[in-house]
């Protein structure tokens, strides 16, 4: 039976949530291709969370353990995944910082093309067909992947993890000989461990309308009220030094596809829209009723953010309180 | 220090995109083209490294149509020594582009080959890494901070919720991210000098590849949104819509 390989990610020995999205995508493709799913896990010791992979559609969990895999190991993992992928019909990555680094290494080693940042996918006549945003989301490109295997990466948050219980049989997979050409020597974590905008299911972003860095506490409070939310920013405020570049959404920042994006005091310049227009639901809060952000927003409130945002946080807290 | 930069000619990001008659590419009439913004960080870094080394050569490579000569001239005006245009139409299959670039870069004796993190037209995020794999060179992607000391390379790259430090040694391949530097603007003198710098034209043919374009389309219009109301009094209605209609909270 043909195999679809799902390439999972872990950090510090813990499976990353995006892995379940990758696995769900792989399962869906496998069902259409009449294939089984292998989920590959690279690590230096047992990865916590790997035991849930069966629940999300893995027929087998291939665990590739190597002492050097304590952190992401570009060359070693590329060699391992390429070896595991050689007989696969499709290989699915996440379009994360790691996946964007790893997927082209694997595709090149396999000698096939690669479709990155895919937002829709399926099988037609036994081939993988994908859609991916290009030109900063201003157009959608439909591609057929004729390579064997088809190699693709899925944009985070575009697939909802879905349960599809399979055996999830644990199998040890060998790590082939590899040459370590680069070494990840460490990870600097930010002072406060915050959800990354590229992966958060809800993003609350602020722009120049916030008037100063201190006022971002309004957005942090709104994010806390919503739960599982990250605070993003426009380039104007990142360039002004109010927020870190890692929070920037847009053309030269991150591309986000959360289920809810709330733009506060952001005008909606084309380069900002490039990073967030694929969000499922967009809310805009701006005092200028003609701001371009209202053209892409599903819901808008015209008003002073300093009045609207605290009220919104309070209302959401009240609602969530009722739901508990 | 010998450094090559791969530079792509792309539509300006503010350009309105229209679909061409073939339904598979954009209508290029009236589109303004610019050097890929991420590649400008690569260009600047190459010039800085050569200046710091005190000697060497900077070469800009572009794979594209004849109009890309103009893009190469921009790099020459910034201070690059020479340019190479691999004449071919870039395809959707980044691996084919990578193979053509790698074939020419292979024997260039470069200590460093720099790329942009991604091309803002195709968003492929792949050509630099693939070139590195084909040349069997170390590769660090999305570099936002770089130190080269002798042959030791130390780079930082942003990952979700942190910054990774990665080390390698020359010769190496890097892809450049915003934050690495502030690209210089060509000076008038540079623009004049660029006209006399060597620009080699080399026809290449790309393989058919394994990625077939089925179609290019404009994204579906978002269904028209609504202004829920004005000021804080509109908040309860917004919350209700988010919960009941959109189901997102
Ligand atoms: C090559 C290039 C790349 C770029 N990349 C990016 C990118 O990645 N991301 C990005 O965001 N931008 C990017 N930009 C910049 C972009 O063009 C805009 O300049 C930027 O997005 C504007 O940020 P802003 O919306 O915060 O500020 P502004 O455009 O100044 O908008 C501020 C908004 O706040 C509103 N406002 C003010 N006070 C209040 C109040 N009290 N209550 C409610 N609303 C209020 C105003 O009505 C206005 O609409 C890029 C530009 C270029 C040229
Ligand atoms: N046609 C091209 N000519 C020269 N360099 C290119 C070309 N296409 C891509 N590149 C380089 O590869 C990087 C990544 O591009 P991509 O993989 O297409 O997103 C770009 O930033 C360029 O440095």
C-alpha cells in the first residue's frame, strides 16, 4: 500500500501542535490516494505527545532518534526524512520556520519539486493537486505535483486537526549516515514565552493608532480575555521600535491565517493585508470609516480604539464567564 | 572574499495583479518590476562583507528574461563588480531554477552565496536551500543577524517564539531576512559606473520539472463585510456576531 509521510515537529522533546495539522492533512491525502500514513518524529529521546499521533490518523509512527537531534538538525533530519520518503507517494511538512528550512532540503535530495505554504490540497486522478497563495495573497496558484513523491508544506492554521483513530504503531526508523554541515547551537527564548503570531488561532494586532508602546497593554489584555491569542503589529509600529519584528504581520513580516484576526488602529495598507487576508474572520476597529482595512473586514467598528478595546475585552470576559 | 548573490526581478508589491490571457500567469502589461526586496538584504550584506575583507569580488546572478538586465544594473550601481544573466523564464518549479543557478555557481569559487529568504512573487521559500543541497554546501536560512570571522559563520534566525543560533563554516549558502542590514541606495556615481561594468548573458534551458501549473486565479472576494456600529456601544453586537455567525469565540 502506498504511504503518505507526515513530518512532525518537536521542540524540547515536546510535539508541536502544528504536527497535528500536518498529520490531519496527510490523513486526508492518504484517504484520497488509498494510502496509509507514516508520521515521522525526529528527536534525541522519546517525544512527549508522539503517543497521540495514532489518534490523529497515523498508521505508523516512525521514530528517528539520534543524540544530535536534541535541537533541530537540518542536515541529519533532511537525510532521515529523505530516506523515509523515498518510497512515499507524498510528503507533508508544516510551513513553519523549521519546515521552510527542511522541506526544500528533502525535495532537493529526492530530486523533485516542492509546493510550499499550501492552503488547499487534494488528489485528482491519483496526483496531488494544491492551491497556494502567490503575489502576497493577491492570486491563487493551482499546481499539480507530478514528482514522486509529491512534496508539500501546509500553511499553519489552515487545517483543523481532526481525530481519525489509527493504530499509531511505534516503529523505530534508522538515522542514515549524514554530514553535519550546519549546527543549531542554541535557542534564545524571549523574556516572556508568548504564542507566536504565525501559529496562534487568534491574533490581535495593533498599528500606529495605538499612539505608543505602552498602550499595547490594551491589546495584551484583550488577547488574555480571548485566550490562545497572540499580539501582532503593523510594520509602522515595529519600525518605531514599539514591538519586536517577530510580531510583525505582512509582506515583510509573518503571514498568518488565524480563525480570528482583530486589527486595531491599523489602516490596512496592501503590505499589511498580504500577511493576514487569509484569516477566517477579520475584525477591524478604526476611527476612520474610510480606512482600507474595512474593505477586507468581515465586521468593523468605527470608533476610538481607546474606548472600544477595553469594552470588547470586558464583554468577552463576561461571555466566557457565562460559558464556564 | 568572493561572494555571489542571486537576485530575482519581481513585480512591485503594490502592483495590482491581473490574470493573463493564458489563465496561468499574470498580465505583465503596466506592471512595475523591482529587485526582490529580500534580495536587497543579500546585496547589502555581500557589499559589507567584501568591504570588511578588503578584497574580493561580488557577482550578481539573475535568472530571467532580458528585462532582468535592468535589475542586475541596480546591483551593479550599488557596487557589485559584475553580473550574470541566465536567460530563461523562471518557472513555478523552484527546483529547476535552483538547478540552473547551481550549475553556473558551482565552479565560481565563491566563499558565500547569498539569497533572499523568499521571492515575493512566488513565495516559494526554497531556491537558496536547493542550490545549497545541489552544491553540498552548508546552508542557513532566514538569517537576520550574521557574523563571519575567518571561515566561521555564526547566524541567527527567527523561529516561532525564539531565535535560533546556527553555526557553519565557509564556503556556505545563506538566505537573508529583514533586519540583517539596511540596504544602501545606488549613488549617482554608482549608476554611471554600472553602465560600464560587465554583464554576461548566458542562455540556459530549464527542465520540465515536476510541478505543473493548472491555473492562476484571483482569490474569491471576501463576502462583503459589515460595519457593526460606531463606538463602544457596538461591542455587544460585535461579540454576538463573532459567537453566533462566525463561531470564532
Ligand atoms: C516594501 C514594503 C513592505 C512593507 N511591509 C509591511 C508589513 O509587512 N506589514 C505592515 O503592516 N506594513 C508593511 N509596510 C508598510 C505599509 O505600507 C504601511 O505603512 C503600514 O502598514 C501602516 O501601519 P499602520 O496601519 O499601523 O499605520 P497607519 O497607516 O498610520 O494607520 C493608523 C490607523 O490608525 C487609525 N487610528 C488612529 N487613531 C485611532 C484611534 N484612537 N482609534 C482607532 N483608530 C485609530 C487611523 O485611522 C489609521 O487608519 C510595507 C511597506 C513597504 C513599502
Ligand atoms: N529567477 C531567479 N533568479 C535569481 N535568483 C532567484 C530566482 N528565483 C529565486 N531566486 C533566489 O532565491 C530566493 C528564494 O526564492 P523563492 O524560492 O522563489 O522564494 C530569492 O530571494 C532569490 O535570492
